[in-house]
């Protein structure tokens, strides 16, 4: 029954995210954008981000494409560091597909990201590298 519960969880989570989601400029997603045109692309494969370190431009907002090759939902949530105490962005979940996030401008530096559902899926985002 595990496979039956996962989509329900995704729907529940999507509802929660939609309910409290930010609709302000720069914080949303644009599913209509071609992932290959994004500034940064990261894949989710076998419960891991590939590559584990990505570099984004500084000095403005940028687009980050998540290409999820898994049959389970993943997203990208960005924190100032691995303590996860300060979240700067949380993207919508996507399952077995791709999504393009519009990430607001971040100060140059190194950030930590993970999948909100799978805390063991982590990566490093370098802004202005
Ligand atoms: Cu995940």
C-alpha cells in the first residue's frame, strides 16, 4: 500500500504549499519555462541531487530547474546553512518531471539545499561562484 499513499501525500503537501504559498513576485514557479533554459539545473536521481554542488549567478534573481527522474516527489528548499535554521526558498514538489523555480536574489555565498520530504537529499548552492 506504500505506493498508494505517496501520491496522496504529494497532493496533501501540494495543498498545504498552495495554502501558505507565496504568490509574490520572484517566489513562485513557472512550469511553462523550458528547464534547459534555466540558469541552474539540478537533477534528482535515485534519491540524490546531481550534481551535489551547483553555481548560480549573483546580482539578481535566477531560475533553477529541478529535473526529477524519480517516481516520488522532490523539491528544492534552500537554507543559509546546513542547520536549516533559516530558509530562504522552498519550491513546489514535482514528481517524475521537471519544474523551474524563480529564486529571489541571494547574497553571494554558499547555501545549503535539500528536499523537504527527504532530508538526506542535500546539496550545496554557490551564489556568485
Ligand atoms: Cu524528495
